[in-house]
């Protein structure tokens, strides 16, 4: 007869042994102590937001020696009127025998300016002429005119379309979506409005999960009940309203894989937070959503990115803005984001195994050195120190390198210890 005695499962003991071997787990204090640290961080962020809420600093307050331009949110009727006025001026110019040309704000690197007082990149006032009666610019002038026509149709119909929809209206003219996308940004600058004012949105990319409730086009969304996948961030921010949260901070994550680990482990319940990712390079919708959360909820934002130059570039796009869209940095940036990890100093500090570290390519090293020359990096000595260490060591690592200690090391040890030690820049 088979032995029917129940066998004792050694799972609990083995789990305990495994936990004891996790590097630095013994340094963790009780969650209550870490939560107290996070409450202090939140109170500090709330107090800082309240003190500056009376009169937020703007470009016009600074009286800069260099003229700069910024766009504003415009209603559909205002966008429509601006387009009609522009086309009417072209008609007068053509009838007068002068043809027509666009005066397009230059978005080249030479026309960008980092303003330390605002901690963001803005666009200077240099413009370039784009005449129709010129062989080198005729095609781009035609694309610009076509984009204006399509935007005017959207204004009349009061509908939204994606950038991909816009491209497919005239594939033979645009040839490549990057060309229609670039001219769309030019049109925003020409009309002096935000890109969201044009009713052209990007496909949904970013996701959010955790302690956040908001309305999406009238429907109330509870982000603690959206499963592992979270809630897709709406492509047009005007659908979003009535944000409510009991979170202590916002955790911005670069990679989808790290986001999934945090969501599956319900990290936001252990340490009340809102977790956001754009799955790599941030899109406009995620940047708008981040700013709206920061402004309305007044929560501190902590970032978790790869330990490579591109992780820091992604972090800087959220914080200071991108050069490509510097004309709209006032609406797209989230000030005072703290760099939690993975930082170059963490590789040795947390004893990341050599097999999990990657050699930096020549392009990586060049990107790192270029970042060291940027004013928004120089402003933060901690960033300079970490980036210099990265370039010197010629090593990089992804967030997933922490999985060498166990798949849940990120949520069970690394992040809690970082938060406990206030180890952010």
C-alpha cells in the first residue's frame, strides 16, 4: 500500500533561507518606518507646491535678454480662425504677384535655450523662411499647406485623429510619417498653439496603475482595479479630470518589464504610490498626464530608469523637456523629478554581478559625454558625478540586472531600501 502519510513541504523554510541570502535585505527597517519617510517627502513636496502656487514663474517674469517663444492652449475656433487668417494673407500675397512662404520657427539645437530658473528647455525666436516658389523648399511648403488644410477640417468637425491617420490621408505626398509628424510640430509653432490644440494625438502608449482615481471622458477609473496591465493613458488630456489619490509619491518607470513586476507585486499597496511608464521614450500624452498629476495632486515624483545615458536622457525629457518640442515645454515638463535608480554607483554598491553589466558602446560613451555638457545636467552635481562614473567605468546595466538576485528583488529589497535611505538625487 502506498504511503499515505502527508509529507511536510519545506517551502516555508527554503523561502526563509532564500530571503536571508538576499543582499542587503537585513538592512531593511519595518515598512512603517519607510512609510514615515515617504510621508515626510510628500509633505515637503506639498509645502513646496503650495508656496509657489500663488504665482508660478513664467518666461515673461524673467525678462531674458534672448527673445523666446511659447505656445498656449487654443480652442478649436481659435485654431480655425488662425488658419483662415494665415491662408487669407497667402491669397493676398499671391494676388499681389509675390507668391507665398511660411515663416517657420527654427527647432534646431542652436535655437534652444535652457533656463535654470524654470529648469526647462525653451525655444528661442529665430525663424526660417519656407517659400513655395523655391525648388529646395517647395515640397515641404506643400506638406505644410496640406497639414493646415487637414487641421482645418478637424476644427470644422470637432473630432480627433491620430498622427497615423493624418499620414494616411496623403501617403504619396508625405512619403514617410516622420515627415508629416515634423511638419505637424512646425504647424503648432506657426499657429502658436499646443499640439493637443490641433486635435491630432499619438496612439496610446503610456500606462498607469496604482492609487489613482480619475475620470476619462466622464467614466470614473480606479487604477487599483485595472489588473497587471493598468490603464492606458488617454491620448488627449482634455478627456482627463477629477484626479483623486491617497498616494505618497509617483513612481516613474522607464521599462515595461519593470512596470509589470511592480504591478503584479502590487507594490502600490505596500507603499501607496502611482506607477507610470511610457515603455521607453516618453510620448506627449504620458508627459501631459505626468504634469497634470504633479500639478493637481502635488506629489513628489521618483524615477526608475536604466543605468545608461539613454535612461538619463529619458528622465531629462520628463523633467526639462525635449529639444524637439521645446516650444511647448511649459505644458510638457514635470519639475523636480528625483533620480532614484538604477544609478552607476548602484552597480558596485549592490554588487551587481559582472555578467549582468554590459560594456558601453562608442555611441553610448559619446552620448554620455554630450550629456555632461548639457546645462540641465551641470545644474545637478549628483547627476554629473554619476554620469562621470558611468563614462569612466564604461559599464551600463538595465533595471532587470537586479533579477540576478531573484525576480522580486526589485520590489522586495532594492526599492524599499532606496526609499528608506532617501537615496535619490
